């Protein structure tokens, strides 16, 4: 059985989840090929990547949202269409996409199955929380960005039988968390200067450990220490933190909750998925602020002095989910006759 596992490389959440999913898939098939699309990853990958694509990612801005101008200019529609046509999805028994558009559209073009295994699938579930102000365009993008024929989703809570709790990577599950008093910050849509100015203004006694996508070298600004994004350093800081201030993505908030850290999130502007995540976290009791403007800093101050960690139950069920996916999407795929039949009809 040959499987293509395609990963959206924008941001680190999809790649973090892949650290656990790839070895499990490798143990369950004869050949696993990996595709990563989007900008170069911040995280080093411990597995081979057979296909790399420009895809259709976005570029983080420096003021709390997406830089739509840079995103527009870096997108090459002709190259994207060429990647779709050239990707040999017909050579695989199964294509699994973690919100990855090249593989998804390649399957749609050839009328082949594509299974979504992603957080975005759960965000679209009818029972998943929504922001008070609906974003019709944002929801449409989320629905059509990476088309699929079946879906399995991850969210902060189980909102339905097709929705599972987060994949917490092994490196995080093996940690022995402590509280050394500092706060870990990951807000990739803000630049270093803005974060340092805001955090120092908020509190000159709190120790902040900031990980910035816009910084190339470590720097220290009084009580604010800044590092370029690094998986190992970030995980270490997270493990020792009193709390986590981050965007309303999925993996980082989920890992913070799992480790028993108090959490506060700032959803990216013009990013519907993060608005939905913020609504889900708010329902659970996590404080949410819209920006780092002065009018929201009282909430941060209250969180620093009186915020409490939530108790969550995120069992390690990744292997069971993959077994269910393979059982339902490739029944009998383990037999030689089934493998031959699938290849002949693909």
C-alpha cells in the first residue's frame, strides 16, 4: 500500500502534528511519501520529504494579521496549476491531506479520493463554535481551499463523532512541566519591536520569553528576551513557563492546555480559522483579546495576576484514529489482491 501524506507548511502547527503522524503511517504501509507545500519551514523535519511545492500559503504580517500584499505577490497561479497537474496522485492507494491544497486539487482534477486529516475539518463541523460575527468569505476559503472526499478533524473538544481531541506530539507528552515564572510568547503576526514595546509597557517585572518569526538573532530587552523560532527552544520554554500568550492557532494552545499552563490568546486579524478557535477557547474559559492595544491590556494584567490553568483530557489516540481512517477509507487494503485492485483503478 502506497500513501501520500500532504502537509500545509505555512505556520508550524501542521508540521508539529506530522512529527507523530508520519512515523505511525510509515509503520502501516509499504511506502509513505510526504509532500510539504508553502514557505520554508521553521521546524527541521526528521523524515524525508519527497515532494515540495510552493502551494498557496500566506505570509504573516507585523501588525497582528496577514500581509495580503506580500501574500498576493508571492502567489504564482501558473506555478500552482503546474504543481497540481504534475503531482502523480494517481500512483498512490490513498492521499491524506492536512489542509494541503496541491494534493487536494490534484485529486479533484483526476476525480480521485482525498482524505482530509486536519484541524480545519473540525472547525467546519456544524457543532463547532463560531465567532459572533460570521465571515462568509473566510468560511468559504476554509471550505474550498483544500477540497476532500472524506474528513477527520481535530479540535479542542469533541464536538461530534468525526472530531477528535488534539494530537499532542510525543516530545510534549514526555515533558515534566515546571513553573519557573516566565511567560512564553508566540505571536507570529507581530514584529519584535511591537512585542517588546507592548510587553515592557504591560509589566517590567514579568519575565517574557518571545519567539519571533521576524527575528534572526537572539536579543535581550530588559525583562523581554527574544529568540528566532526554534522548535526545541520553544518546547523547552513552554515546559518551564507559568503561562502562554499566543495566537489562536491550534497546536500551541492545545499543547499549553495539555501541559497545564494558563493561556491567553490573540487571534490573527482577517483569519477566520483563528476567530473560530478563539470562540472555542473562550467557551472553555480561556481569555481572548482582539489586539495588543492599550484598551485590552487590563485583561492581560488580570490574567497575569489571577489567571488559572484549565484542566483538559487529551488522551494519546493518534494511532487509533489512523487505524480508523485506513479501515474506513481502504477496507481490505492490507491484502495483496486489494492492493493490486486499487493500483489498477487509480
